[in-house]
C-alpha cells in the first residue's frame, strides 16, 4: 500500500528553519547589491578626484544687455558676491570680466560688464563664474617673459614677471586643481610692489605642463617635483630667497616642496590661498555637500590609497594621504606661513587651516575671511588681501620696499 502524502496548500506557513534560510538568502542578496552599488559609487568618486576636467558651468546667463553693458545671471553663493570676477562663456566670447552687483532678487543677479560686449555678440546660456579676473599676463601691464622650466617629465611653461635687475627675492606661484597659472595673476601686482620677482608655473597634467603616463592628478604627491624644478630655475637665475605661494591644491603642492625640496635652504616663507592641507577633510566635506554617504567616501579614499585599486581608479600610483596631511606633519615646517582662507569657502573647508595654526602658532598666521568663497578672497576685498600679504612680507623682512612710517 502506498503511504499517504500530506498535501501542502500554497498558503500554508513555512516552518522556522525554512523561513530563516529564505530570509538569510534575501538579506545576503540585498547586502551584495548594496555593497556593489557602494563600490561603484566609490570608484566613480575616486576617479573624479584624480581626473583632470574642464570647467563645469555653474550659472546661467539670463539676460545680456549690450546697450547698458550689464549681464544677468542665475543667483548662486558665488554670483551674488560683491567685487570683481570673471565669467567663462562660449559663443563670441570665451571669457568676460564682471564688475559690481547692480541689482538682485531671489533668483537672479545683475552685474556690470567690465569687458565690452558688442551688440552683435552671442553667448550661450551656460557659463562658469570665476575668481580669475585677469586671464592673460599682458593685462597686468607689467614686463614679463614666457619661460620653459625643465621638469622631471618635460618642459613646464611659466610666466616670469621680473621686479628689477637687482631683485633677488622671488615668489613661485602654483595654481590649483582644474585651473592654470592664469589663476595666479591676481597676486603679481602686490609682490611686484614689494620688489619681488614673480614666477607663475604649470605642472604635470594641468593642461599646459607635460602629461604623465596616466594623465591623472596625484593631489600634490608628484606635482611638487615640477614646482621644485621651478625653485631650481629661480636659483640659477640669481634668486637668493624664494617665497612659495599655492592656491587651493597648489597649497598642497607647495607645502610638499617646503617639506621635501632639495632647495630648502632657499625657501624663506609660504603663502597659502584657500589651501588644501588634508585631503581627507576636503573629500569628506565635498562628499557631504553632494549627499554622498560617508561609507562611500571612505571606500573611495581607501581605493585611492591602495596599490591594487590604481587600475580601477585611474591613479598612476597610490595617493599617500598621510604624507599629504600637513597638519599631522606640522612639526616638520621650518618657515613662516601665511594662510588666507574664508570660513565660507564652500569647497575647501577652513577647518584644517585653523588646525595648522593651533599646531604651529610660532610659524603660522591666519587671515580669516567671511562671505568670500573659494580662491575669491582677492576679488571680494582686494585692499585687505593685498595689505595682509604686503604687511607679512615686510614683517619678515622679505619686501624690498620699506614699510611706510606708522606701519
């Protein structure tokens, strides 16, 4: 006789072990999916950090009044700033200078045009707001020569603004991520006033300097060697003292020169504008602004710092975040440092700048701005910015021009 079989209806409950196994399988699949998604996001973030990119539009041209020579832009924390700025555009002009804010509402800002735009001009709506202001060396109306500096990977174009035949103090300026040496033009007049020769340099993978094998940034870990070659160039041209100035990522680069240069005996001071002092703080801040989960950011940093992930991230070598953390290495600094940074930077938070002052109050001075945004301190308050640099140079005996009575 055949044994009877108990029929199981489709709606009958599963027993506990079966249910637990089903739940574990579902949870495992979900976890694999989440981890996989986080890994993809982390790789994308890591690649974005090290990959040079062009200027990304961040505002829209709403109206161009060529009769009144005004331009109306969508309102952003940058476009509403007081002061003088630049605007990268496409169409009949690729760059125009902007003056003061004439009017504003909740959505738009109208500014004066400082570059004449003809009546038949056509500009595409998408535009990028900039703190450059000057975009060509000839706009400074100061003598200069184009130079080529022999870097480890090849020639790096530079602009040399001599302060005079007898000037033996030089400043070497290094621009930030995603820009070129034109970013540094704003600082040339104040150093020229102090009797200091200015050298504005390029470096590997910035679009002007030589390209490395991977064509990616090392966030200062290798770029500093090109800036150090510029110090050697200055020495061969008669420089007896060198001040290093870095803008944003350029700050990370010149600080590596300060810490590692074979020409350290020539260096006498460092000026930092909106500097990157610890990349982990910067990446964490930017990720938070973009609402990227903290675990994804940590995965991206770990991918960038490990050898096995370089083929995935596109980095030519692991990024040595510990070596680039100048706050942790503050004890190795040997020369006076002036930091100019805004608490409202919006891109590179000022936290590490405060930390460096606390770590080395004997060497580091901090001029704190508010309202001004990333690398736009000169634009926001030119007199204060110039005056602070000039006073610092004088106090440390680096200015060829004596301080006026009463200073």
